[in-house]
C-alpha cells in the first residue's frame, strides 16, 4: 500500500470508529483537524503504523508535519 492509501485508510477508519461520517478528506487538512475527530491517542496509533510500514518516525524530524500531505511528503522523502 502506498503512503497516501495507507494514511487515507487509517484516518477514515479511526474517524468512523469515533462516530464520524466522512467518506473522504483533504490531505491538506491539519493532522488534528477537529472535523476528523482524531485525538492524541488516535494520532499515536496512526504514527505507530506509519513507523511500522515505512520505517520513519514523523515526529522525530526537525520540523514535524502539520498536514497529512506533509506527512506523506516526509514518508516519500520530499520533505
């Protein structure tokens, strides 16, 4: 699974688990955008999966990502 597919899948799965009804979301949303209904424990779950899948710890970077697009860019080595 590529980074965009994994992130989209994880975010929407957690969003729905938390009672959300979104079917899609913008990669330009902030990581903790209130509309996504993601709390800090959910974010930790996503980041652990990113680290497992891609071998990168996003919040160990000098400038941690602020949006989902920045996170994907970091994973793909663009950031």
